C-alpha cells in the first residue's frame, strides 16, 4: 500500500466521521489534512441539497422532499436592515407563490413568496428574535421556513445558481 | 418577494427594477421623466441609492443604512439635499399683503374643499423681500397659485414680484450643526434663533441664505446656495473637522420627521384634512383668528370652539410595525376609530411609532387601542408627540 492510498483511506474515514460528528473535530483528529480538505468535505455534504432560485429573490434548498426557504443576498442588500420578520405558522399549507412571510425594514414591509408548494414543518425562530440574521447570513442562519414539498415538479420552473446570477445582472 | 418602499399618494419610493416599474401605473414611476437636483452627481458618486420621489430622482440612503444614518443625525450631524423643494422670492413693497392674500386664498380653497392645500414656510428677510420654501410634491400647484394671485394683485396696482430661486438647498441637521457651521460664517450662530434667517457667505461661498429650521426635530439650518457651488459646499461640510458630518438620504429624513411628530404633506395632511383636526391650529395666527377676515374663518373658528370629530395623534406599539393605512380599533378590537397616516419602527426608541387620525373621544394620550396589521390585532396606545423631544434652538 502506498502512502498516497493510505492518506486517501484516512480521508475517507474522516469524511464518515464528519458526517456523524461535528466538523471542527476533524482538525483536532488530523491537523495535517488542513482547511482545504475540510472545505471539500463541506461541499460534499451540501451536494445532497440542491438550491433553486426564484425571479423574486427567494431560494429553496431541497433535500429528501423537504425544502428550506430564504431570501437571497441581493434581496437582503436591497431591503436594508431588517427589523422585523413574521413567518407563516407551522402546519400551514402553502401553494407555490403564496405569501410565506413578511420582512420589514425601517421604511417598508416586503412579502416573501414561497418558491414551492408544501406544508410548513418548521420556522426559524432565531430570525424572529433577531431579524438582522437575514442581512448577516441570508443563506445560512437567516433561513426562514422549512416545508414538506407536495409537488416536486414545481422545481422545474425555478432557476439554478447561474441562471439566477444572470437574472440579477439584468436588474443592475 | 417584492422589494419596495412604501407608496404614498403622491410619491413613489421604489426600488424595483425598470421592468417592474414600467408595469406599475403610478405617477413618477419612470426614471426618464424625473428631475435631478444640482447634487445628483454627488449622490451617485457617493453611493446614494437613487429612487423616484415627488418627480425627482433622490437618494433614499447612502451606504450606511437608514437606522445608522437616523441615529447619526440624533447624536451628531447629517447633511441632506433638499434642493427639490421650491424656493421663491417675493419682492416689492406690497409683498406682505400679497403673501397674506395668497394664504387667504389657501384658506379659502381649504374651506371650499375642506382640507389643507400644502405646507410652506414663508420667511421675512432683512433684504426687503420674502423667502418662501414649499413642498416638492406641491411645487407645480403652489407656483400656479402664486402666479395667479400675483396677476390679480398687479391688476389692483400692487407693487409685488415673484421669482423662482434656482439655488441648491442643503439641510444641515443635528446637535453638532452649530459647531460645524460656526467655522464658516462671520456672525455668532447663537444670534440666529429657530425660524430666523440671514444672508451670509458660508465657508467663503457668497450669497447663501441660512435659515434655522429643519424637518428632523433637531437643531439645524437650511442653506440656500448657488447651484453651481452646492457640491463644493457639501464637500466642505462633509470634510469638517469640527464634527463627523454624514450625507443622509430621504429614508432617514422620513423616520426623523415622524419621531419628531412632524407631518408629511400627502400622508398626514392633505386636501381632505382640516388644520384643526390635524392639530395645526397654531398655524392660524392670533390676529387672524380675532379679525376673522379670511373666507374660511367661520368653519375653522367653529372647529376650534366645538372640537373636531377626529384628531391627529401619535401611537406607540410593539410587534409588527404598523404602516400608513393601518386601521385603528378600540381596545376590544370591535369599533373602528380611525387609521394611521404614517408609521415606522423607530430607530431611536426600538418600538413602533405612528401618527394618524382617531375619533376625538379616544384621542387622549395613554388610551389603549388596537391596530389591525395583516389581519391580526396588535396592542397599541395613543401617545403624545413628539416621540423624541425636539431640540430646536430657541433662546429665552
């Protein structure tokens, strides 16, 4: 067995560990792997969820028939400092393009529309308590609601990352 | 999501892209029809986010957000471009009878229509003329009325003339204003109380009219300056060593004026509101109330005596911000009492402030009411205004 193969196997084992445990532990276990490899591992877990975008600047990460919805970085930047977020309640049945929440800045209230149909199974209470998370981390901590999707075909009309980025360019 | 600013009756603060904008059939919704102030280039260079406002392309905010800008004006000093307001000069020895008859005309029209036509500020100058600043949203209407009245007065043989002052207008507002401006004028600013004005050079730029007034509730001045030197003056002020002067957009201007309890024409007062119910009775001078020599006197005096059916008051609430148009109910949530005309989450108070009209028996500060926000009832109470104490410079 060459050293190259050995390190490959170690890395695979670590990937498993990371999936089961907390990712920061990996650096303590095997500091020689370094941050670069860690980043690879993060991407590999992300591959399980595919992100779709709407023209109106919402995103949805779809994984195992569930979708996490939020607003894009472009939207948060245009809105300015978010001071209040109101989200649909758990259990609400939502149709695609229905209002799923309202986000308010000092000057205006803006509705958020659902990219997909489904039932609200979780809301991000942290965003209700600290609305500026939407500005600080629109794709991670600033997510809004989680839905149980009822019609996977709806995803076909949504944009992927590249298409959305091109769409944003046409707005500038 | 829809990303937009609140739509007012006569103004649209829109952040939408052009395509969406064209599909909206609102006035001033297309950038190509918009006018630009002499500071347009400055705004663009400094990251101002330009939006349509009352027929003008104006900065709603700069890179600093609205809340931060707002708080900066409350704690230090900010600079606003208000060149979109109409500045006029009334000369001739009969300028005062002229402006009184114009205001009489406004009161008359007010009585015919039952509402307020506009808010404008008339300042008497020591240079033999009156200096008038009126609201950008009403500029066309005002100027037409002024010209009509002028022709009428001239026919009567009165000595009066009207000219538009094509200057830039800057508002320097905040507690550190006098520290900044004092370095640029050769008189003592403590001799310029609230609502007085002086023609002076400012940082070497001649013929500036400095009026101690504003729309933020803070001590401040408005400086009328030649259009071709406005940007130069802005840069001098922003580079002041005396205090950190920041450029401030319309967004913070609106939140500042609302905290200060000041009305926005088109929202809080318009042609359907009377000055008495708008709690603006003070605008009708004591002498004019006594002589009652203006056409609408009877009705206004009756409203003063018998109390109007509804009143403009302030409100405080927590939870979702209540915006203009929000219905106001009594404590049980059953009886509709009025509606809001302006409302924002207050950057200074960290709760929601609003103003609106409510049936007079419920207008007492402290009265508990409910707002209906997106079909849910929210607790609120009637509050005294201003929400944040005014800081005008009025030496005893």
